[in-house]
C-alpha cells in the first residue's frame, strides 16, 4: 500500500523538491547578476551584455557579407549560458535576429539551455514558452530529444497555478490550472511532431501531462485524459518501470509524485484505470524510498 501522508504534506514537499530540481538544471541565479564578480572579474550580467553586443554586431551586417564568413552558432550557446529570467527577452530577440539572417540553427546544447531558461519563467513568459519552441519561423528550434523538454514538463505539471487564468474571475484553482494543463498537452504534441518515435514511448512526459490534466479537469474524464490513459497502459507497467530505472534520482522522485497525484485524482473520479495506476505508483514508491 502507498505510504499514508496528508495531501497537504505531499504537495508541500513536492513543491519544495521540484523547485530544487529546476534550480539544479544548470541555471545561473539572479544573484549572479549582482556586482559580485565571477572568475576573471566579470559579472554574469556584464558577460551577457558583452556577448549580446557581439551578436547584435553580427546580425546588423548584410546577409551577403555573412554568407562568405558564417559566424559560429556557439556564440548563441554562450549567450544562453549567461541568460537569466530577467535577460531572457533580450536573448530571444537576438535569436530571432540571428534566424532572420538565415544563420546556423541553435546547437543541441543551446536548445537544452533555452528550455531550462524558459522553465524558470513565470506568468505570461511561461505562458509563451511553448509558443517560443514551436515558432520555427522566428527561432528555428529543432528538438532532437524529448528529454530536452523535461524541465518544462516538470514545471508545467506542478500542482500549483503558474500561468494566468483564462477566466477573468477565477473562483476555482482548476480555472488557473486548465491553461497550464493545455500548455503541457501542447508541449507533448510539439515533441511528437519533432521526435515522434521517442515521444510515443516516453512515459515520463505522458505521466507529467496526465497528472496536470486530471488535476485541472472539472469532469471525471476527457478525450485527452482517456487517450493518455490508454497510451500508458499500452506501454505497459514493466516497460514504464524499466524506463524509470534509467532516470536520475530526482526524476524518479518527481515521477513518484506524479503517480501519487494521478492515483489520488483518479480515486476522486472513480476512474476505471485507478487500480492500474495505483499499482504502478506503488512500484514507483518502492524504487524511491
């Protein structure tokens, strides 16, 4: 049986734990933009400004000049390395300008960094995160692995509202979470367009999306919920557990939280799949003591 813990205790620990996870995904903190110096005497903010100026210098040149001597796209990787939530809008504008000049697409490492930066945003910026990744005309982002999107799946499937509600006067937490759950589902759809084979077999992304869909739903089920239910059951418990064993300790913990939340929400709705997910969750708990 699942360990007896109050829902409030689980939610509070989940919230704190996942904030630690997001902070651990190689993000420079806002504190790094203060006057305290980094090795070499340069602050993170000044380094970002320096690289930003270099990118602007390149993108201000005519295309025919750039064509004969293409600049290295690693410059954008460096820019993203020194990007914080407060400087992200400037970075995105620079990536768009780079794209307008038909310069090389972002490196895989840069895409990973961009997703991590987007996962640290809030409100309207988080609301636009999936649009940024999906807008190939503006940003030309190629997602080669669904694992690159894990920080956003974690962020969007959190149990607390993170984005503005679509309702002008939200009276129910589900009003705010509904927008969040739609973003998570849109992210899953986007990933399936970029990497259809790996997305279809990725249980982590599907479980994260199912958790927030259930929590935000006003009805016992929905076509989206049913589709993900059936997909996960089709993958099978053994496959999901085998895939989970290959995850990092923190991702295993997060998946345990998602499983507990899915089971709890299904019990409330008397969903026909509750026993299957309860058994899966017991196994997830067993490997994350």
